[in-house]
C-alpha cells in the first residue's frame, strides 16, 4: 500500500550543482579551462597567462567560492577548440609568439627552475600526466604537467600537447557522451612550416627533431593533438584514479613556512602581552608606594575573572586537551563528503566546509 501511494503521490528531487553529469552530443564543443601555475619549490603561484601563451578572445574569469579564493585558484578560459569525439592532429593554437618581449625568456626559465606545473580542467576534471613508477608496472597519474625541462644547462619549453580524452556512453541510461578521463602528454618540438592553398600550415612531423630551446629559438608555436577513447569507466567512478594520485615530493617549503608563521605570530602576541602586563605592574607598584587611591584599571579589572574556576572545568579541560573540536570538525566534514556536499568536483570545498 505504501509503495502504491508513493508511486501516485508527486515527488521532488534535487541535485547539487557541479555534481550532475554533463552529456555532450557528437561534435559539441568541450571547453578546456586553465588554472594557476603551482610549484612544490615555492609558495608563489602564477596566473596561467603570466607565461607567454595563446590567449582566447574572452578569458572569462569564473566565479570562485571561498575555498577556491583561499587556495588561490584562478580558473579561466583557453584558446583550445575541442569537439566531442572529433580527433585532431597538430592543430595550431595561434600565431607564433615572440619570446624577446617583456622578459618572457627569463620568466619561462625561472618557472622551469622552480618546477612550475601547468593545471588544466576538462569538464571539471584535472588534466593529468600518466607515468609508470620504477619497479611498478601499474600506470599512475600526476596532476598537471611541467612548464618545461632543463637538461645539460639548456632550457626546453613544452609547446605541443597530446590530449587523450576518455568518454563513456550508455544508450539505455542517457543520450550522448560523458567525459570520464583527461590525460595530457607534453612535448617540446620545433615545428616545420609548409605552404598549401590556405596559406602557411604548421607540421608536427618528425617529432624526434631537436626540442624547442629557449636560448636558440625566439618564436614559439603552440599546437595540440586530441585523441578520444571510449572507456568502460562510469561517470560515478571517474574520480577514482585521481584520488589515488600521490605527490612525489614533500612540500618542505610549505611546512617550514607554516611553522615559521606560527612561531612568529606566537612570539608577537607574547611580546604584546608581556609589555602590557609589565606596564600595569609598574603602575600598580607606584600606586602602592604612595597614598593615592585610584580607580582600578587594566589587568586588575579582569584578573579575578581570568583565574575563576569555570563550571564543569574538568569536562572543558578534557575536551580542549583531547582536541574534541578537531574531531567534531573532521566528523562533520566526512559526513558532508559522504552525502556529496564536498565532492572532489568542488575545488576548495573541503577548506570551505572546515571553516564553516
């Protein structure tokens, strides 16, 4: 009877923005967005277009949440033209860019020295670089890819990108294609130019030619390939491979920087308190030495309240000492993540949830 009534009565449902899957038709535009450039060697992120790269007509800064702002995310549009299930080969992004202007060469070398990583997003999935660890046959993913490489004192810039995009389709459940994976393989190449009826055209043939050297080549051409692969991975499990990613390097600079900030702030607060107490004690001693009776002020107004034993002091001491507030915060965050409010698709979602 209950089932019969449930089937008759109207029902309402909802979904969380950013969690519902996006279906793409054959040939429909798939947007590739760019994020900040990050490094494990320095805390300073760069906006993507700080480096000389092809810019779209409308960069269209996206609306960011509090968590994204705290993490420093800068998600913008790109000049890539990607169509669903349409392969591309050696497609040029824009006209060659000169590296002699505005210190572009020096900026790129600094980014390569500091191992800056390029971060792209396709259908809200990070574009990752596949690689195989030494002693393991199982491939894994690394978030983003390096701006370039340094070999033998020479700097080589990545200017050709092979995008491998994986899609899933199920005619019984939905119409179209769902993106379930995004991988990128960067290369450093010197393009050769050919001339046809439509004008000059870049060629990526002979990819084993010498890579693009920042010291000897002064005009850079960006190009890309797009390869679509059908995958058995469903949309619901597309984040599994990304969640298993591990960072190969420990962010020692971030750890040391955080410790130094905490020590500096603690020392500053201690100095302020010590100065205030010393001033008040000196003042009270001067008053005690004389016969003047002045109204109490400063530390004497609150000293009784500070040292008064609170109600349920034992429970308070146990709660603070055992970090109960951290346990409750972690529990609430895990619960919200389990029901989908803190999905990995929400960049900065965990930080925002913990603050709230």
